[in-house]
């Protein structure tokens, strides 16, 4: 195998693929990336696979000799990242287990690899279903839900985003047991009224780490672009075109009936500037983080104001006030400052609406414009 490519192309694609290399591989070959050079297409494929998440990227190169080899992912990535801009030659001719890396600026490295035949193939979905997904809708759905997934691996099904497809609609949901995020989006390709009928009723839960890698792979895709999603029992694959592909196992188990958690009516609501509220919360959090991460919202219906406060014993206290459009009664409610701040940062609108019934019942946040998003947060009980 012999190829010539630019440092920037090789570095960018190694960085993407490297996220699918396991930190503790169960087999030595999994600590490698698979490089495959195709003289016919003039392209190089880089594949990484941890037996759960797989990433394949592709980029153009001058191929003087096709072939494939598995090379140590971290070592190769670290070397290429430090090389200056310019062309790089990779050559494994002669001794197939030894690859030489030569830069036009004089750098020369030799890296010992493994037989490509030992590297496992990414899963192929032969029978299953397929659907085209709007990149814009997918980005909005993931942006509005990924933050609410659980980091607790014992809550397997909650560590992913639940995606439901129905007709030309997409619904994303995520919860960690303390908060819930739901995003509704449309998916009809331009010029088509609806998606194929054979995919109606499809629902799957995809690990959050796989979806975060998918976000990285979106790159500078234009608005209106579509990607392909293939799925079957236990496995999902995203084909982004241009030789880019991500595969992932799906999460087993029944996803919670989250719609039942969202109240249908509210006695109190307030509209507030999102950025102003985030800024105030970030300042209040300096004190809240020192104690119990709790921030108190004091909603003043008479004066149309929202006040935030936090106290840290033996340290100090803080209070901020801002204008708000309040309807209903005055009341006080407390939140985990991290949860409320993360929710607001992922509601993409200039103004948000906060709805609630009592200081201990679920609180719902929604944007007043743009994508239909619903974030639910359980308040913290205020102790006298």
C-alpha cells in the first residue's frame, strides 16, 4: 500500500475515527484504525470499531498502490497531529507490517501495524428498514435532547435518545429520571409529502455517545441535506454520504412512557428573556455550587418580576431580579442550578415560557418560537 495525502485531511479523519477506538480494548487489534487505500476510487477509508460503536470516514488521496493495514490509533493520531501542513506519504510495501510515514518537510517515522484481516468488519444491515433523515431536523432534535440523557450505565435505556418516526414526523426524547427533554420535528424531504409508509411506527433508542459522534461528523453540511438511517433489531447505521458511516448497537428495553409525565394544564406561567436568565443563573451558580446546587426562583405576579437567589452558609448569598411576564399567582420554586441552566442553553429561542402548578410539581420549559421543544424538570423541595 502506498498513498500520498495532505496532513490536514489525514489528521481530520483520524480525529473523527479515533473516538470509536476503545480505551481498554478487549482485543489488541481494536486499539488500531484500519486504513484501506483504493486505487480505483482514489480514496482512503479509515475505520475504527469498539464492537459497539463503529466509525468509517473517507477522503481523496493519490493512491500509488492499493491495500490495507491496521495501525495503532493513538500513536498514528498523535504523530500526524504534530506534523506541519503539507503532503504525507504512507508506504507499507515490502514489509507489510511496517508502515513508513514521510512528510515533505523531512519528517520520517516507522510504525508497526497488524494484519488488516484481523480487524473486524463494521456490521452490515442486510434486511431491516431504511429512512432518509433531514440533517437540520436531526441536529435540532439531538441539540434539544442529548443533554438530558443519563450518565449512569446501570440505567441502560436512559443513556440514549429515543427516536420515534411516524409519517413525516420525528420525535426525540431523553430523560435521566430528574428531567425530560422532548423535541418534535418534520422530516418530509423537499418535494415529497411524506416518508415511506413501511417505516411508520418505527422507534429506537440510540446510545448518547454514538449520537454525539454523529454530531461531530455532520461537519459543514448544508441546510436541507439528508442522510440515510438503516436499522434492524439491535443495530443502527447512519450513512452520511462521501464514504462516511457510523454504526451503533441500540439500547434494549422499553423506553419510559414519557408523555404521561407532562402536565396538560398549568395554573401559573411566566415568559422571560432566555439569555438574560442564563447569565443570571451562571452568576448565582457561583454561590449555589458551593453548597447544594440549589437556586430559588421567586415569581412575583404583582410586580411582574422573577428573582433568583442562592445561599451558602458561612460564605454568603446572592440575589438577581429581572422583568418577566407573569400570569397566575406569586410563588417560590427551587431547582438544581445545573439542570435549569442546561435546559435553557438548549432551548434555541430569544424568549422561553416556564409553566408550573405548584412548587413541587413538574415544571415545563418551552421556547416561544422555532422548533417545538418541551423540557420538564422536577423542582427541589424548599426546606424552611
